[in-house]
C-alpha cells in the first residue's frame, strides 16, 4: 500500500483552545497502529513542539516556527539525507535545516517598526507572565514559546486601519508576515517549503507517498497547497477561516481536534480500501 504522511498544525487544529488533543485520540491511535508518520508543522518553537512530541509519544521529524526550521531525528531516514544546498545547523540529536531568517534580524525589524510609529509588541518584548496571560500557556510552556529562532509572533495594538501600512513596512524590510492565533513576522520561509522538503525525503525512503495536511488558519495555506489532501478544521465559533481560498480543500466536520479526528478516520478508511 502507498505510504501516507500526515502534516499537521497544532494550535486550533490538533489542539483545542485549552491546548488539548484529547478529542483526536481515536484517530491518533489509528495512525499509530498503521505506522503513518505524523509530522507536526507549527508556528510553535522547537522547545514547545518537543513538549507535545513527548505527550504524543511522537518520534517523527517536525517543522517549527512556521517553516523556519526542519528537525529530522538522526537516523530517521536510512542514510542521513543528502541536504547539500541547504543551511544546516549543528545539533547532536537532529539534522536541523534552517529555512528561515535569524531571530536577531526579526527583532531588529520589530524595533524599527516601533520607531516608524507602529504599535507592535513581540514575544521578545514580553515577559514570560505576559506571554502566558496572552496565550493561556502555562509558565513553562510560555518560557518554551519565547525560545525563538526564525519567527516572531507579535501583537498589533494600533488602529486596524493601519494594518496594510504595517504589512507594507514589513515587506519593505524584505520580510513577510502571516497569521495564526497571532500575527507573525518571518523571512522567506513558510510551512509549504518545509513540507515539500520533508515530502521529498519521505519519497526517497518509501517511493510513492500520499501527503495529507491539516490546518485552520492563513499560516497553513502554503502547507495545504503542498499536499495531496488539504484539510481544514473549524474555528471554535463553528466557522471555517474565510481567509483560506484554495482550489479544493476537505472541510472537516468539527472544531479543531474533533474535526481532525473525523477527517483523519474518514480519509484513512478511504485510503485503506484503495
Ligand atoms: Mg493554527
């Protein structure tokens, strides 16, 4: 049977508003039994994703900070993959591929934006308590969320009318922005480029593969465009994100992990009979 690979967002997708994946447990057991790799693809940092990999008992590669970094456990692919042409970061446990702009540059951009009159406040400007209050993360998780390398989440506290000007100012610096739960500034990296890179490595390992991507917000669009089966789940208010426009997308019948559970079980039963 052709190998399926699932790429998933965390916040609002596999995790609900309380950062719980309990509602998706049925599908998680199913894909574990079928040995289907589950690749986390999130705006969260390496340290945060490692917490969830432990909770999920997940040993697969992962994509951090909106595609800024790809982490492949050493020995995961039969021979360490040929990654010539990519920027690799020295690390004992993983092959780390850097696709994103360094954090120092993003922090400089935040300061410049403030000087230009935009009321922006990044995670780097906030204490652990502030991040915890803003996101509902525990103090430990908030600490992990501040250990950033490639992407800066930020609050915009000015008038929304200024937003197009803010985005223009970010673009002028050669940077980009995206939206998940919060606004983010980042470099040329995105979730799609990271998914394409890992898909090529899986293809080299397994031959033909089928890729599935699950998300909920605009920062997932590049990932959803890079997979064979794009799936979106509902927001807590019961609607799908109106900012996601794709040629075709599977709309899961449920909010966050509940939709995730239903869609994965359904697609597995379809693919299982192919
Ligand atoms: Mg999300």
